[in-house]
């Protein structure tokens, strides 16, 4: 689901499976030919070319957004669309000494160069896992889960550079704007999808691996006033359903699945499923672990455990 956007279709997030389309939305082949670049092309450059092509298409379709799109994606602006100084999105840019400019100048790529590998991995995660994501440019400019993760990457760098007051100020602003609260010290991998994102909280000593998908209102928190290493460690390819709460320095193994609304206080081994409050581990009806399932953080399959664990089918 695109973070930060209202939807009228069915809810998701651990209680019901994504009803994924059989094929991507109908768009011109030159705009979104596939979810991955041809083997002969550099992935970052390819994604950036898709973003620019989509921005041109959207600017033609919606003139009210043309100036914003051309400025945001650094496209050559046609003379007829050149914004006046009073309406230009950059006309009110802060002076060089402001916190915003000092922060962004140190991490944002030039608008004429491809984004970093981690940004590209996050864009590809949203495009391939979220059936409501119709393009890279929409995710880049509008999806608050994606934007919150990128802002966290900035604050994490600032934290590592001992610029902690600025890192915490950025965390506070992101929490206000996106309703996503990720401590700057938390370690977050690449290929992350925050689906809807509202209410996600990730604590100071939490670690999130690569290719993890997290639904809205998920908490990776502590259990009280203890200090030190006190937050969850999430392995690669994990799927965490909506409203799930994982507390304490527990380990969620690679490829594990946490059901919606679960409260997890224990380690979850790799490729196991945890559901309930308090959560219990479940496998197949014969007691086996889900060894042959794709990584749920990538497949977004919330409900396979129900078919495997009981006679209830959906």
C-alpha cells in the first residue's frame, strides 16, 4: 500500500492476504517495462531513468504538478512550464546556514545522478511488493514509509558522526510529519518496505535486516526502563503484520513471519511463524517448519500458515 495515501480497497496487514494483480498496472512499456533492469544496465541508473520518464508522463497528465515534478526530479523544464520566482518550489529554500540545508547537503545525491544503492533497493521493494505502487516516482515523492526510511538513514549518519542533537531533531520532525518514529541509532538494512507506515516505532538498539516488510502500527520496543541492548533484532526477509508488537532483546530469525496483532516476547527461529497474544510458534499441521516458502518479507504472504496449520482455508 502506498504509505501516506488514503485507500478505499480492502484492508491488509497480516489478517488477510494481498490480492496481488496478475500483472503490473497498464503503463507505457518505456516507462515501467519491468521491476528490474535488463542485465546489461546498471540498476541505479535504470531506476533513475524510470523515475524521470514517469515524472515527464505525470507532468503531461497533470499540469498542476508539472513545476513540482520537474523541479523534484531535476528534469529540463520546458519554457512554457518554467516556474516564476514566486511559485518555484525552490524559491523559499532555506539559507545555507539552516539545519535543513546543512543536513541535506551532506547526504542527498545530486539530482542529476542516480540515487544510492540502498535507496534503489527500497524503491524496488515498494514497487515489487506493494500492488498499489504504480511507479517509482510516486514512491520517491509521496510514500511516507519510503520517505521516513530515507530520513532515518540521514539521522543515522548524523548519529554516527556524533551530531546527535541534529539527529534527534530530525527524528522528532519525521515523527511529526509521517507518524513514524525510528531512533537514529537503530540499524536498518536495505530493501525495506513500511507498508502504510503509520504508527511504526523502532527503538534505539533495534536492528532490522535486509528485505524486511513491516506493516502499520508495528512496535519494535523495549520491556521497561532497562538500558543497554534492549530492542529486537529482525533477520533478513521477515514479514511483520499490522499491529504486531515485539518487545525486548529478542531475535526474529530470517524468513520468519509475525502475525497481525501478535505480541512477541520470545525468540522466533528462522522460517517460523508467531501468532497471538502472547505469541506462540506454529508450523505446519505435521509440526514442520515452513522450509520451502519464499521469504515472506518479499512474498508478502500473510496467511499461508493458516492453510498449513489448520483445516481453515481462505
